[in-house]
């Protein structure tokens, strides 16, 4: 098993949080369109949930 420095883990967590925020904004923008793409929304929500789960895995930092 690899061991990573705490600064590397913090950088990874920061990146995940930024991607989660961007995905949330994209979902909001798509949902507010006149005819939102339901398949795209479903995919974006799935991605956001995966990011959330991965962020939760770093809760020990």
C-alpha cells in the first residue's frame, strides 16, 4: 500500500471539492434550461455522488 504525504492528500481533497462544486453548478445550469437533457442530468448527478463519496473517504484529513 502506498503512503502519501498529507500535503498531497490535501491537494487531492481540494481538487475533488472543486470538481464537486463545478458539477453542482453544471447541474443547476442544465436544470434551469427550457428543455433540460434528462440523461445528461442523470449522468452529472451520478458523477457528483461519486465525488461526494470520494471526498467522504478523505474525512480523516
